C-alpha cells in the first residue's frame, strides 16, 4: 500500500542541522502538525464525525484553491455539502496536482486518477498539499451558505454561485478555459 506523508508535513519555518537525517526532518514536521492541532481542534475534529485524514484532505484542497481566510470557510462548507450530496467536488487544484502544470485543459478532467475530483466522486485519494493552519481550521469549521459553486478569478477573488447556470456565467466572465 502506498502511504504518503502529503498533508502531514506542516508548512513552517524550521531549523535543522546540516547533517540532519531525513527521518529527523519528517519527524519534526509531523510533530509540529500535532502541536498545531490543539486539544480544542482535535476535539472539534472528533465531534465533526470526520477523520483527521478527511479534514487534512479537504484542507489541502482549500490550501491550494483559496487565498482569503474568510472565503476558505465558505468553500469548506461548499465542499462538505457537495460530498454529502454525492456531487463531484470538481476542484481544479487536483488537476494541477495530477498534471504538474498550472494551465488546465478540458481533457484533464478525463484523466483516470484517484486524485481527479472531476472523474471520481468523493474525496481524492489523499491530500494534495501540506495545508497551513488557516486551511485546516476552515476544513474543521465550515461555513454554511446557499452556495454550491465557486471559482477563483485571475485576481485571486473567490466568486460564489448558487446555481450551475450562475456558475457557468461566472466562468465565462472570470475564466478562460482551454477547450482541448
């Protein structure tokens, strides 16, 4: 079984000796994540009926997709709502993760990968990044809203939509997709 540390290596500033072993580096980063997940946050995860793995997976999507802390909580609410409804998450950051390039093509949505949230419903196989505390908190404390869709405009603003029709109009206004 492939086990990845993606999502568990807390992004932070660290000090290491030049001759530090990889295991020491990894251990310190995982330990830092554990210390960032305070008893209150761990209790909130436990009370959420979601696993730490699920929280970190959603947090990694949020980390790569959304810059604004306030918007992260709304997007978290949208992602959890879509999961509950059985709707594909359709997170562009998973396509970037799979392809390794920022530019997204329509054909990327058909890539058969357990990380492709367009191709498969549910959470991806695991985290696609190592989320910071803001994204983790947003995943733990999602904000309920009437929105079902969102997109990130070129200027970094998050544009929310309640209907697919509204979302498609926003895509035409704010994004230029490659129809390849």
